[in-house]
């Protein structure tokens, strides 16, 4: 059984479809922009994370020291260094798997797999430092430890780039938040118009003894329905647009460094977020506007 | 049933609407409040239905001190009273049946009971056949009947009627009066009716309280009234 507020909410949309449509369009436009920013921001995030990962100091163990005792000694020596945040062990098998994963092409992965039998990789430690500025100094100190074959890190330019991308991502997140507020404002205003036209109805509802909650719930449901309807076009645009982009680029943009997420399940998450934002914006917008009319004079 | 004791009302803009109003209405009584425009009739209604608070004095309806109610308690209080307005105040997008059932859904009455009660009151006001009609498809008299049906659906002990015949011709006004009298007799509902229709007051004689410039100038138990300036 559909409960009263939901039923009334749908009726409200049907009876005031002009208003509902204009509110939904306001949501649609903002959600399309939010969707683009979400996808952009997510990719920036994964890209930054992957660079950050490669920015860790990779400490390759000399093949003569690849025994648990020596490796423990090396680990302890690294941990003793000032500015070291964490030291993670990665076996040569792990390293080989990681190497395989660098290939997007399944066929290529299968072709490389047999090399694992005579694994050419070394055991390694990944060292995270507390501060990017220390990376160079710590690297040279680690290099001096006995049993360390090689030390590798991305270099200062990479560190600066990561910091810059992090800033861009934060600005992007703020932009998405600002857009959401704008959408709330837009839907609030259009719903306010809808409700304004029904102020008499609210007065009558009050006269027959309806509580604020009883009056508010259908309007809030109506707002949520409008928000959801407004999210449908952005969801469709995102799903088709992202598939098209992925197929056209084969998942690689600018360079091999920058990979697009595979459409599934990524796109379903984005669609879910858009639907949620639409409904939430509708909820908040209608709540705010109906509350204005429910304020008691006394 | 209704008790106003030394009630004063002064609005924020400085208008003094009521001065030292004392009215006591017994259960089952039918009383008119009459007076010219600006005499304080509407203010009195607003005090009774909880929309306004008295500046001084107490307003008690069905034993509830209306003036001391918190804003959130007012809707609950209103379920004890029925109010009928001059402009009917029906929900335009709802049918006659829905307008009546709405008042019952508000008090969370069970669905089968809501339907039964709505049908019953539609019968009382003589609109059994109009359940599916929208307010704009009805005449003024019929719309007022719907409003009365809605007001009594909840079996209120008190019915406040604010100029219920104000928009109706004399014939229809008589019909509405007959209906209100029938409700008063059949259910023992206390009715307080505000009007400026002296013909009606003189024809259907009942206790009449006369307001002028916010003062009670007469409380006539026998009813009937001739303006002293005529």
C-alpha cells in the first residue's frame, strides 16, 4: 500500500506539473554539471592516488639478502630513520602481480604470466614518509643500508604535481558542494512558488486540525519526486556519455598514465550518487520552503 | 462549553479589538454574535479557534484554555471544534468526499470508519449524490453544506460559524440555518454563529450577543435585535 504522503506527493506533481517541470529542469541542469565534476574529480583522485603510491620509496632487496632474517634487519634499519611513516613488505610474487596489472590488455597479461615461474622481480619494501620534502634525504639514507639493491622514488616534480592535483580536486569538491547548494536554492524557490499558490490549502488544512508534519509530508514527498525526476536525464547523459567516451578513447586519455575507470560498476555509483543528490536536494528544498509557510504567527 | 472571562485583545499595530469580553455559552446552546464591521467579531472567532491569543483574560473552549496553548498544540485543539467560514474554504483540488475525509484522516481515523462517517455526514447535509463533485461544480449553498459536513464530521462539541450565510441569498441562507439548527438539536452541538444578517437573526430567534467597537453592548437571551440607531 502506498502511504498517504507519497500518494499525495505524486498527485501534487501531476496537478502542478508545470511547476514540477521547471523545478526538475533546475535540478537537471545542476546535476549534469555535478556529474561532470564528479567524474572528473574521481579520476583526478585515482590518478593522484596512483602517483602517490608510486611516490613511495621503493626499496629493492639485494638477491643475496632475500632471507627473512636479513629482511627483518633491513626493515628495522629503515624504521629507525627519522621521518619514516610506514614500511610495507612486498614479496617478489606480489611485485610480479603488480607488474602484470600494469597491462590493461588481458592478452598481454596472459602472455607475460609465464615469466612468473622464473620470477625476475626482487622482494621489496615500500616506505611511506611523513613529509614529501624528506623523500630525497631518506632515500639516500636507505641506499646506504646493507642489503639494499636499489632505491626508487618519483622525484621532486612529481611531488609538486601531486600537491597541485590535490588542490584542484579540493576545489572541484567545493564546486560540487556549491552547485548542490545552488540546486537546493533553485528547487526551494520553485517549490515555494508551488506552495505559495497553495497557501490557502495550507490554511484550510490547519483549520481542520492538521499538524505541521501532516501538512509537510506530502510537499516533501513531492519535492523528492521532483528531485528524482530531475536526476533521470543527468543519469542517462552520464551513462551514455561515459560509455561513449570510454569506447572512443579505449579508456586512455592524454597518455598511458591517465586511465578511465571501466564503466561498470563505476557508472552505477555515479548514477546512484546523482539520484541520491537529486532526491536529497528535493527533500531539503521542499522542507525549507514549506517550513516558511508553516511558521506559526503566535 | 465556551467561557470568555475579561478578555481584551490589542493587536501589535496598536488596534484595540476587544474590551473586557465576558461570554458564557452552555453545552447545546445556539448563540449569535452580531455587530457591524470592525466590531471585533472576527477577532473573537480568532481567539476561539486559537489563531490569536488574548492580551488579557482567559478563553476556554471545551475546558481547554485556548490562550495558553503552545503553537504546536493548536492543531490538536482544533480537532475539538468545527469551523465554518463565509467563503467555505474547501480544498479546490479535492472532491466533496475527499474534502470531508481529509478532516478525518488528519485525526488518523481508520479508513473504513472515515468512509462510513463521510457518507453519514453527506447524508446529514443532503449531499449524498455529490460525493464525486469538485467544489467549483457546486452552488454556494451546496459548498457551504460541504463545509458544514466537514466541520461536523469529527463530531465536535462546538461549531463556530463565521458568517456562514454571508455569500448566500435569503432562500439559501434559510436552508443553511435549518441545517445548523438540525445539527444543534440532533447532536447537541454547541453553535456559535457570527453574522450581520439581522433578518436571519430575527427570523430564527436565539440568544444574541451584540458587539460594537469591541464591547459587548447587549446579550439578549430571547434573541431578535433591532439596531438602536435605526
